[in-house]
């Protein structure tokens, strides 16, 4: 089984010392995570949050490319409707080049009201802008020849996009998906898939079945490394710590839903295929508990075919050390152990 | 006197091995330049050139931020009309944060026909787009409060731009300028100024006077570090090498003019305030010759008030080593020597 990280640094306005420390601390954590055996870091990107979330994930990944040598560098996700597709293709290609082919490019259509409002993009344009951008980014990466583009939202004339990507034919594209319909769409698109950390294991199991069926239907071979499940992590040592962790998780999720509207896989209107706020009290959608209990949880996911779990960045690096020491060994393959 | 570098890496499509080597070689050169005493690297950014020029300079600077600790990291220039001004403000702020406040943000309105055509932006919109962007970038960096923007080309609603910049009030803005009029405009704007490597020393001297007069008129104190003059460099040891270097320079400039139309400070129609192609055979607009001769050239610039020269990146690092060894010591101040 393979473990990655999912999260970001924080740098709030008006708290300047904390700012660079927030990034510094995050960078040190990723550098250590690489040596602890983590396979990837997927960076969250948001704009105008006011809470200091990373807004320019490809720049932070470029920095990390220089500080690391093996860990894969991902976005989760770059919201394409905010970006000029050709500029973002250039930027992503540059990260791929600088990192020696370690970019995992996660993309999305956006969901936060505050971002749609900020960029003055009507929410209903999210999907068509996303679709146009995906086509154009792929073409930018693949075409050695100059080309034109005349789309609904963008047009370009006589362009060739440099630098070339290192990974061929192009860096893996990842997409988050929560509903059965969107999971099937991702399977057909050839993208890799990110499953969120809000869904319970039961719902995750359903999603895995939808993914397998859709891959079979479209003739896509099942590759375990092309599907990652995100999970929160809190290692607890006592019953009291356990109760606190559950409570903190519920409060955090409720606040996010309040601040940003619908979350992916978590909607207030509780559509049958998604997930409702009250279910956050169900602990089995996160890795909370003693190391033994977390190993069991992961083994259960593994028994359903999950071989790649993204751990939500915990507060400090100590949790990652504990995870590496007490949990990872249970999932070492013979190939890993031989290295 | 202070010396920086000006140039970029190369990664052409269809020549994949050379690509990453081109960036790798450039990165190693910058890392060594820092230890040789160079003060800055200003990165050129271009799009769709087909010759593999850097298209995403802020990503490359983010990488360099991790590999260096003192050298200043500049763009020369980021052409603002190609970019969403808020996204570029976020990206530049991120580089400033990651580098511990080493960003020099050079901006321009664009001049290459192939880029205006590629982005489908009418050339006459270059200046108004530039002006709107500059205002919006400054506001993005300066405002701790949410704000709206309703401009001719862009609108945003209820945004706050993160992360905060490290340099206060904001990273230095640099602008290239060639004509008397544009030099005076830069002096008034509060920007620092880049003078190009096409103009002869005589024309550069005139420009310096225009700068001084405009600063005086606008009440701006003259600070030597706010004006940089770019210069090509070829250290030659024999008369034959000298002749070859002059010839190569003329050919290179003619080709650039042919490929990209007018160059800044170099126009085919030879306006009185600019510079005509045939003058490229005048060697005194570049630092060509023996180390002694180059020292003399630089002393002449210094006698006119120039205290900051950007060296066009030569082919290899050996030239920088020679420059550091044989030329820099003649300009060491007592403060430098004491370090």
C-alpha cells in the first residue's frame, strides 16, 4: 500500500511572522515526509479564503521540487476555470521539468461560492470552462506543432507551448469525484481519481464498485495506483483523546460547509449519492484511533482494492513519524522491504 | 558597483534530453553565480517562441529560491497583458514569501507580435491592460481588507489576495524603458528602471540624464540601486576573438529583430530616441574585450552614475568565473572587501 499527503501551508495576512513560518513549517514537513516513506504530497489551492490557504500551488511545488528528490508533487486541485489554460499548461510543464517528471496534476471545476464570485465567473460556467481547459491543456502538452484554438471561452492563434513535459505522453491528470455519475465520467476520461475524506467507508466501497464497473465498461485496465482515497488521521492513545478527535472533526466540517457552501462529496441537501453533514460524527470516514485500529481500517480499505491513501496533513510532523513507525510497516510489501 | 545577471534557460520541444539539461545547466549556473558574488538574476519570460525560452519565470524563480539564499530573483519582464493580474499578484507574492523577500518584479506591456497574436490581444490594448494590471497588483499586495475591482479588462468582487508579500510595502517593481518619454514615466511611477543592452554608451548616458532630470522634477530621491543597465559580455583574449564577438553580436541582434519585430530600444525605423540595427556593430554597447578593457568600460558607466549592471547570460559559467576573478575586484568597495 502506498501513502501520500494531502493539504497545504498557511500564510494569513496581517500576521506576517506566522506567515513565512507557516510555509517554512509545511516545507520542512514535506521534506521529512519524503524520508519517512510518503509517496506524494497533493497541495490544496484556494483563492480569497482570507484564512491564508495556498493560492499558487505550482509555485510552492516548484520550490518543493528543489528540496526533494523522490516524492511526487500534486495539486488537489487546480481549479481550471480560474486560469488561462495555456498559461497553466506552461506552468505545470515547468513543474514537471523542474521536478524530473514528478507532477501529478489534479484539476477541478470549482465549488466555492466565494471563488466564483471573486473571479466573477457564473457558477454554471464552471463545467464548460473546465472541459474546454482540459482539452486545451492536453493539446498544449502533446502538440509539437503550432496550433490555433477557437473555443467558447478562449482563443489562441499559432501557438506552441513550452517547455515540453517530462512525463510522456503527459503528466497524470487527477480529478476528484463523489457522485456515481462523476466517478464514471472520470473513468472514461482517462484521468486518475481522488476520492474524498468526507465519505464513510461504506460509501467509499460503493464508489469503488462504480469505478471498477465504469473502467470495465470503457475497457480501461484497473491500476491500483490510479485511484487514491483521502483520509483524515488522528492517532489517539486514550478513549478521551478519541472522543475529542471525533468532536473536533465534526466541528471543523460544519465550519467548512458554513464558510464555503457545498463541499465536494458533502452537501447540505444530502443527495443520496453524496454525504450529509450529520454523518461526520461517523468515525469510520477518518483514520482516528490507536495505531492498531488504524491498521485495521486501512486493511479493510485494502481488502476492497484501495492501494493508495492520502493522509490529510495533521497539525505536526510527529503524527507522520508515528504513522511511519507504527502503521506503515504493516503494509510494506516484500519489494519495499528489500529496498 | 553591483552586478546581476539577465537571461534564461532553454528547453525546446522535440529535443527532450537537451531540455532538462538546459534548465539544469542554467540552475547550476545561477547557484554558482551567487557564490561568485552576483547580486541578482533577472529572468526573461516569453511565450510561443518555439525556441524554448522560459515561459513560466515565477515557477523557475520558486525553484531557485530553494537552491539559493542571497541572490535576488527577478523577472525581466513579466508581460502583464498576458496574465490575470490577481493570479500573478498571488504568484509573485508566493515567490516573495518562499525566497524570504528576494523578488524583483519586472513588468512590461509586451512587444512581440507573435505573443499578441498568440493570446489574441490587440497590440493597442497592451498599454491600457498593463496600466490596469499594475494598479490591481499593487492593490492586491497592499490591501489587508477585501475589495472589488471593476475595470475595462478585469473585474473582481470581494477579494483579498494571499499570501502577503514579505517585502514592505511590496516587492520592488521594475520596468524597462528606452525612450525619453517612457523613462520619465517610470521615474514618476515609483518603479525601478531597467535600461537595455542595445543602446550605445552615448545613448545610455542621455537616458541617465533623462532619468535624473525626471526624478528631480518629481521629487524622487536618486538611489543608484534603483537603476540597472543591461550589457552583453564577451571576454576576449585576442584580436581575432574580439572581431568574432562583434560579428556574432550583430548577427544575433538582426535575427531577433527579424523573428520578433521591434525590440525594446531597437527599432527598424530608427526613431531618434531609439536605436537602429546597423548601430549594433558599435561595440561600445556591450562589454566586449579583454578584462582591462571591460573594466574601463564599466568605470566609464560608473562615472556617469551607473552602479548596477546586469550581465547578459553568457554561454557558460566559465565567463562568469573570469568576470568574478578579473573584473569584479576593480569595483569592490571597502564595505564589500570587509565582508
